[in-house]
C-alpha cells in the first residue's frame, strides 16, 4: 500500500502516527482479574466447607440431644413389671441350697453338688458324703469342704480339678480366682492355715497359737493368691482385743518373719468377718466398726468407721460393702449403708421389704426375697420395684440392665423388665 503524506509547508510533512501499546498495563490487568477469580474460588470453597461443617455439627448436636433424652428417660424410668422371654425346666431342687456361680447355678447338699447353666443343662455332678458342707466360690472356681471333716473338692466349670485330704478337722475354707485353696484346720490347742494348689499340693503353712497370736475367727485369700488375711481374738490384760493380720505369700513376704507384713489391733472389739474384695482391697467388720484396707503387697488401713448401731448382715462385691441395720430412727424397718473401697459412704437406703439376699452388680443394688424385688442405682435412684410370679430362690443380673434370670425350685426364667 502506498503511503500518503500531506504537506503542511515547505519541506514539512505529517508522519504516520504509530500507536503505542503498553504491554505492562495489559499484563497487570490480566493478573488482577486472575487473582480476583482465584479469591472468588477460594471463598466459594471455604463457604462450602463451612456449610458442610455446620451441617455435620448440626447432625452431631441432634444425635447428642437424642442420646441425652434417651439417657435421661432411662435414668428416670422406674420399672414395675416384667415379661418372661424364655423359660427352662430343670430338676426339682427344693431340698438343696442354691448359689450363683460364675453365671451358672450351683446346688449342693450333704450328698453332692451339681452345676447347671442357665438353660438347665448339667455341667457337672460331684457326689460326696459330708455332714456340714462349706461352699465358697471365686471366679471360675468353687471349693466344697466338710466342716469338722477332712475332705475338700476343688471344682471349676469343667468339673473336678482336685481333691484334698487335710488330715485335720476343717474350720473354714476360701478360694482364689486361680483355684488356690485356703483351709483353716483345728489342731487343738493350735490352729493351722494351709494353702493348697488346686491339685492338692501344699504351698504354704502357718501355725497359730492362743498364747502368741490368739484364736482365729476368720480368714480370706486375695483373688491373685498373693495375700492371706486373718482376724484373731485374744485377751490382753483382761481386755478383749482383736487384730487383723496380713501375710504376703509373694517375694515381699520372704523379707518378713513368718511372711507377716501388716498387723492392726482393735481394743474392745470382736472381728468375725474379714474378706478380700479384689487383688488390692479388703475389709473387716467388727461388732462396733467397719475397717477398710488397701495394698497389693503391704496392706494399709485406709478407713475405720465407728458404728453405733448393731449390724444385722453384710454384703459385698469387688467395689462396695453394704451393711444392714434396723432403722431405729427412721420410718422404715431396715437401713442399708453402702461404702466404696475408700470407705466413703456412697448412699443410704431405707426400706421395709424383707430381704433374702442383697447383691451388687456393676453399679446397681438388688434387694430381693422369694416374692418381691427392688433394684436401685448405687447412688440411690430406684429402677425397679415389683413382685415375682414364681417363688425365687436365686436372682442373677445379666449384662443387659433390664434383663434378669430368675431361678425357682424347678424353673429358670429369663425376664425383661417393663
């Protein structure tokens, strides 16, 4: 294309105008718009995430509210009746004593013992001849000894694990969760403590004399077989005195004379009951006080509670000790004081219902007789109050809090509270 020039004067002409392009300004504008679009994208993503978060939080809050409402309703619900879920028949045991044994049923008499599961199936049947059978259980083990006799049978859910001939009259027996058997034997004027393995092997012995130790009233072995506790009664300068002694059968006890690691003395007191609650905690009950101890190797006294009322009965578990009194000052017939392993009073229950048995299961208290029952949360909330349709010999709690097993003389019922 030819170039057109327009002359303005001599030797002057107008030059073609060249357009200047500012590449820097164009670049800056593009980058700015790009940043704006990126910021908008991040804002949208952030808003989306916040929306998802709020929705999830709302769902969780709704779920938490529903659960809270359910828990509140459950805690406030009081059952008054029940329905029978299933029922099993079994042999009439009206002439037998009945115990709960590791989720099964143990019946015994002078002629033998039978272990039955909750479906009425016989797990084992042990025959013997005893004038006055003593039975105690711990975990999967049960021991049966003949008071004033010399025979002891060691059982677990599979059947007989051992038989022991003590050769001296039996005064008391106890068993650990490992099947170790403690036997108190009379060798007048002395008393012997023998510890046997479940197979009958002698593991430990201790001789008690009236002049040195006093007369043993009660003895117990810890769940792990490492501690033996004994309550003694003796007279010191004309004053009736008791002492609670602990023997360590582990390596620690080897450093002490006769493995005796702890002794606690109580003036003007008789201590007929001493029991281990678990591997570490134990308690003793005197006619005027409750004493609690703790320690796996060397027990110490954690609490001593002086009592002004007469104790009518004692019930305990691995976590709680319950003392029954006549409720002299209240409007009801009985009072139950429940203490934990530290000796703190958890709750006091006042009731009129006659009791055959009181038991603790988890954090619940069951008070029942053949015809009626009350169930409390351990801190005092009543959960069930009602009557049975059968004559109940034994009540067994289950893992479900609203389900129980009732055992009568010839029936086993699985029930659900409503």
